[in-house]
C-alpha cells in the first residue's frame, strides 16, 4: 500500500489522525456549522470518533446530508440497476454533470440498492483547494488523480492510479466511480476519452482486454432535469471565446461546486447499462490497440446515451434550437422552460459583469439550449444504431 500513499483513500488506521486535523481546522468547522446547523460541535466530534471505517462516516454524515439535500434541491433521485448485480463490484464510468454530486449521489443510491459497500471516487487534485478538503475527500473514500505534471511524470502517475484501481476492485472488493472524461462536458455532448481507458489498462495482468475486464466496467447514465451550473458553463464558454488564454481559477471550481450542490436539480435519474465484460469477450484478441480503445469508448458512450432519461426541458431545447415542434411536451412545459432559461441568462450576464465582459445574450442562450438538447441527439442516435 505504500506506493499508493499519496493518492489512496484513507483506511481505518488513517481515520483518527484525519479526524483530528479536520476538527482542528477553522475553515472545516465553519463549513460544518453551515451544513449541520442543529448539531453542536461537541456532538459532531463524539459521533465522528465512533466512525471506525469510511463507510461508517458516510452512513453517519454524508448519507443524511445528501438525503436532506435531495428533499430541498430536487424532486427525488432514482436508480435503475436492472442490468447489474448488487453482490458484485464494479467500476462505474459515467457522464459528468456535477463536480461533487455525480459520485456522492451514486453512494446514496448504492446504499439504498442494498450494495454492501459504496464506491471509491476518482477526484482531480485541482479541486483540492485546501488541506482540509483533501483530508475530507479521502475520508469519504476518494482517491486523487494527479494532473499537474510533465509527460514522464504523468505516465508514472497514470500507471500508479491504474494499479490502485485494480487493487480496489480485486483486493479491497470495493466499487469505483470515475468520470468518462477529464472535467465535465460543458455542452453535455458526453464522450468517453480513450485516454481514460488506456490508463485503466496500465494496471492488472494479461492482455489489454483482460486488464479492462478485471475492472468490470459499467457505463452509468446520469440525468438531471435542471443543471444548476448551466449559466456558469455558458458564461465560461463566452469567456473562453472573448479572452485569449482565459482559464478557470480554483475559486471558479469552488463556485461551481457550491452552485451544483445547493442549486435546484429537479428530477434525477441514474441508470446502469450492462457491464461490458461480455462485450470485451466478443472482441478479437489480435485487435490493434488504437482500434480497441476506440471501439470500447464508443460502446460505453452508447450505453450511456441509450439510458439517459429525457425530460421535457431536453425536448423543448432541441425544438427551440432547430425551429421544430415535436409535440412531445405540453405548452406549459415549454413556457416553464422558457421562463427558466430567461432567469439563467440573467445569472450568466451577472457572472460576466463580474469579469468585466459584456454579455452576448444570443450566444449564452444558444449555449444553454445546446446543453439540454445534446442528450436528445445522442439518445436518438444510440437507440437507432
């Protein structure tokens, strides 16, 4: 385990010291008071000491917080596991909408689907803006994706992470969640990066197909009726368009995390496609690696695209973009989404004003419509292929 020390999730032996660092940190204590306003700090620390495993911590604190959040910020979240077995362990590869909630809500769904464990979560080191955040995510079963490095170091880091993922599945008998690409797909045109699959195949044993099979990959489709960060993503598109070399700051990531967690999401649906092990068995052993990774990425994409839950918002957005009238929603649905879109455009304008950039309303509107329309386009293509 020493080779994984700088990236791995904390184990039971690490928790007491991590708890001490967390409870001594003023920023963490301030966040704690905000999240659990009715829980005295002494009561929190006493309850924390009783958590001997990461799962204990999740059940004691994360689960009730997220259930409360779903009541306030959504109309509910459901999970279709028809295609998988809750007695097995999987690597869930999903589309990526929300920085925090995609994986956090999966943990809630796994608990409620009677899985005996949750999942270890891949999280980029760019999101770890403070030492207490790094401690907290590792207590919460996250492992660190090291991104800031030169090419040689990146290869070393990728191989180590792959070996750790194989260790989690084969030795720790836990699940894994990882996004299908680095960062969120801002336009919701979800595509699996072949580089993610190449990384996965660095660990394990045997040929490339065997190494991918050992992770028991399950494509996971995540659908939010509303994306609270849609206006931030639209503003980001304009900033990239208008300011040469513009890049997000750590504070931008923090803002996106806060907005995604607390913002209204409407209905949420998680849907597992079948594990790809059987598909991998169908591929020829002498397949060129480049062709193999491309084919597997496309198979994962199809599993995700075909299992989106499409909401009226998505259908309205596509018609508004293409000037069509599909008739698959009501006049009230369209009016509601148009009102929502107008409100989010105002928010995007305010975000751009803070950056001293004049808002391009037509561009912002088109970007947000595209975010909601692309899942329909991909879903129809997947179902018709």
